[in-house]
């Protein structure tokens, strides 16, 4: 164990945890809070186990190759051209859906921030436009400025989270945590899937750990457990402070399409936690937006075989940000729906069903060997696929106005 737990492994764990923790936290306690703390706990553990399992499947598939590879090439080797094209399209939909959610969420957060600075009301749509122009410019200048800026923001994110935990624990009302409505349990699954999504990092992390797949396993388990712990504390505080019913309660906040810190700030207005809740939302939205925008811009550039140089970056950033900005302005309350689509359809297909299918084809059809093999056999692959299919069907039905409770 000591040989495995190196500085790189610990660094990899933090990268996995950091990739999970972001703006999804602004939706998590609302969607899970509908069913209550203890019912949502089971859904969170189930989602964590599912996403960790499929991530390990990708580590196994990554072992088919020598050198750095990406998920699209993995799908191409296992399934062929159909797999390659499907994963390319799903990647685009996933990143665009996440950006729609983050831009829509920025309107609420930044309108309050700009109103405080200007001393007058600022419409949410103009705050979203300002947000995209300001931080889209940072992305335009490339990876290094984003990296440096993101480090500062991550420090702010961690600091505000710790302060909220410290202040919030003493305000928790234990009887709020006893609310339970299992009928709402499955509604939270798409957001939970997004919240444990780090699978796109696996090829890069494998290269970072010099193709040591045992270290990769430890990195994924450790990093995902850190994210799980952070989420559980956050949910405990939020659901212990915010009641289920009433104005600005969990149900009302969900119906209005607002994010969690808005409800927390309203409930505790005048207290210190109100300031830190808004600051946390500020950092969470920006860090997630920067990471996903840069990733999508590079993904598009790689897909059409051009380098994201200064000459190409101007139109690449427009292609990256104009479509999600348009949809966010079209429906400013699309935050939860966009996250649901990203998690319930795109991430479930890309990070849930696809890894199970690739592992099945590689193991049992093409007999491809890997230096790492996930335990569980055929039964585990079937169970993972069935769970993913359940979430997928639920989200497709929701698109047609049919909600499973």
C-alpha cells in the first residue's frame, strides 16, 4: 500500500475529487432534498458505487492501449465507427448541456453580485451575458490563464465551503433531517450522476500515473470517496437548515428553478453564512464554467483537427459559448433541466452504458487483454447497464412530461 500511495496518487485523488465538486453542488441538495436526507443517502451511495464501477471499467479498457488515448478511440476500437461517432456526439451534448446549466445559474448569482456593486437592479439575462463575456475572454487566452485563475478560485471555493460547514453545523435542526418522501428518490439520480462524473479525465490520469492501473484504481476510489464525503456534509447542513415546505423551502426552490445557496441565503439573511453561501455559489459556477468551456473548445478543435491557436481561438470560443448562451437566455430557469439532461441522458450513455458495453465486447467477444480487470463478471456489467437504462428511460419520459415518482 505504501508503494502505491505516492504523491502522484494523492494528487490524482485531488484531481478526481476536484473534477466532481463544482456547480453540481448548487443543485444537489435541492433535488435530493425532495425525498429527504436519509432516502437521498441511499441514492447517493448507489450513484457513487455505479459511477466508480464504470470508471474502473474505463481503466480496464484503457489497458488495451499503449500511450495516451481518449474515450472516443476506446469506443472506436470496441464498437467501431458507430461507437466513435456516437461518443463524439454525446460528448458535445454533455458539454453543451452543462454550459447551459452553468450560464443559466450565473444569471441569478451574478445579478445579485452586480446589483450590489452598481447599487441598482441588474436583469438576470444581462448578468448572464456579462458572465459569458468576462470569463469567456479568460478561456480565449488559453490553458495557462485558466489554470492560474482556477487555482485562485478553487482556494476560494474550498475556503467558503469550510466556513459554511463550520458555521452551518450549529444551525442544523435535526428534525428537518427526518423528512422522508421516497416518491421523489429517482428524481435526483441524473444530478447525482453528473456530480460523480470525472470519467473524461481517466486517459490523462492514466498517462500521469505512468500507466500503472493499480495506482489508477486507488486514485479513483480515493478521489471519489473524498467527493462523496464533501457532498454528504453539504447535504447534512443544507437539509438541516432549510425546511421541505413553505416559501423558499426545498420544494419551492426546486419549482422556481433556483439553486441551493439562494435558498440558504434567503433563510439565513443577515447572518455570516449568507455571505459565504453566495461566495461559494460564485466560485462554484466560475470554476465549473472555466473547466467545461476550455474542455469543450479543445474537444471541438481536436475533432476537426486544428490547433486552438490565437488565430483559431476567436471563432472556437464563439462556437463553444454562443449556443449554450442562447438556450440559457431562452429559458433562464433551465438550470435543473439542463443538468438532468446532461446526467440522465448524456453522462449515463457515455459514462454508464458505454463502458459496460466496451468491457463486454473486449472481454467476451474480441478477447482483448488488459493488465487490470474489474471483478464482478458478466452479472456486474448487466446490472450496471440495467441501472443506467432505468435512469435513461426516466429522463426521456421526463422530456415528454412524464415524471416517475
